[in-house]
C-alpha cells in the first residue's frame, strides 16, 4: 500500500500467494476491502489481480480474474460508502441484479451504474477485467445530477465519455506510483470532470465546460496506446485515431495543444527507447545499428541525425559515456 497525502494505493495479486491458500485469500480481500462476498467455482483455479486508488473525490478499482459471483448483503452495505459506482467490464458479459432491478446483462465494454451502499449480485462467467469508479453521491448532486434518476432508468450509462473515463482510470491506477502529488491531483480532477459531464443530462451539458479535462484525459490515453504499440509496423495516426473513436484531425489538434505533433511524439519515444538501450551496460554487445533497427529505424543515417538533434550527442557518444 502507498500513501500520497490524502491519496492511497492498494494492490493484491493472488499469484503472490501459495496455490492452496489463494481461494481463501481472495475471499478475505473481497470481504475486508470491497465489503463483498465472492463465490469462486471449484472447477476453475481461482486467480485475481486487484489494484485500487482512493482519494476524497474518487475511488478507483481495477480487477482482473477468473469467473466469479460477487454479492453485497444488507449487513455489508452498512460498511460501504454512498458512492455512485460506474463500472465497465471487458472480455466478458456481466449479469447485475440490484435490490431495485431485475437481472440485467451488460456486454463487454458497456458502462453501467449502481450504488455502493445497496445490495447487489454480480456474475461473470468468463475471465474478465473490470474498471470501477466510485464517486461520492454528494459531489454528483453538487452538479445538479440526480443519481437516483440514473438508477431508476436501469443503471445503463454507456457513452464515449464513460468509456474514456474507464481507460483513463486504468492508466491512473497503473501509473499512480510514478506520479507526484500535484500531477495525481490534477489527473483526478480531469477524471472527475469527465464523469460528471458523462452523467449530466444533455441540456445541462451546455453549461459545463470540460474541454481541457477531456483533452488531457484523451492525451494520456493516446500516449499509453502509443507506448504499447510503439514498434508496430502499422503504428500511424489513422490506426490510433480509429482505435480511440476520434478523427485524425482531432488527434492532430490534441498533440498540437501539447506543443508537439503525432509524428514528432512517436519519433521522440523511439529515440528515448534507443537512448535507454544505448545506456544499458547489459546491451553493450549490441551494435548501434541493431539497436536502431530494433527501435523502429530503417535508416541509420536518419536515426543518427535525429538522435543528435534531440540529445546533442551522437549514439556513439552516449554508448561510450
């Protein structure tokens, strides 16, 4: 667990626990930290990976695991916050039943909403990854949003903004240990703006300006995607824009607002990767040309010129330091 002022990060990996004790450990972590009971099928080896990030404005949770059924009883609701929880599950359909609604099936990628302090049952029949975002009810109501109205409509809240918020949340959870307090607080603020905008009624959105927050969240998501596909042959603006459901023009505008361009950013990331490899004593046996080609450069002369322009030194200079 890591404490960042009023921010706290927790992680649990069942793979760190002996196989014979995993099922019990998973049950205990759900009971103690999530205030839920979990039922794990006996015929499937149970695994679970949980990362949580909490502050006064948001509670973020990312869970990956094997099939399971989770429930929150009346007694457990007394120990739960009054958060409105936004949930997106990937790679599997999820069945949700609350005390106020019949069982509903949400497909992979759908966003749905429920109250943390109410009874519910959740079933996932395949390996899954879930992102949950808990927002205190009083903060939602402060924007003139009626949480009960959303719940009365079935808790379905699929929208591009919520899916973006879910991706942004996962990045924040993954990167929180590397963030300073100021950056983490700003990121939480952006995420909070996105969520309230997504939940607001159409007419109320006209009075809400979250353009900067949405753009910042999108830029973080784009950078994470580029990092994951940096050496893909088909990495280009068109493929990235399509994957995020935005136009290439909007993608260019996002990078321009950060005083760079898509192509310049990708080039710099490849050069930074090459710099790390050239500085690594364990890779001294590799020729500079091999490192250059391995970082996506097909022209060694272009690589050398670009490297010197960014670092003020040649690849050989960095290698020999």
